[in-house]
């Protein structure tokens, strides 16, 4: 069984739903250096991943612009986003 989330109101006997595959966010196709996804099993959370693993996700001018555009647009597409999880692909993100 999966552990309960920290700070959750779930009791120890309850389990989390099985993970669902990530779905592509409607904004995902607009960016070359970002990947934007969401999971239906985790409502209101949008995952933005830096996607330059060969450069260890170093931010260049184009990626910086894409990050700004993405953060300005998330939540305006009817996705109900309340939280953005920023991560990176590959090893170059901590």
C-alpha cells in the first residue's frame, strides 16, 4: 500500500489511488524547452519540467522567456491549476 501524504487528512488504513499516466497540458505544444503535464489523479497541480537534459537544464534566454510565458498562461486555460511543480528532465535539476 502507498503511504499517506504528509499533512494529509487520510488515515493510515487509506491508500492513495494508483498513479495515472501524465496527460499533456494544452499549453505544452507552445514550448520547445519546457514540458507541461498534469495528472488527473492529482487535481489542480500542473507539472512544468525544464527539458534541456544534454545541457543539464541550463536556462538560456529562450527557456527563460518560455518559463515566463508558461507561468503567465497556466491557470487561464480552464485547467483549474492551483499549484505548479517545477522540475527538470535528466540529472541536472535539484
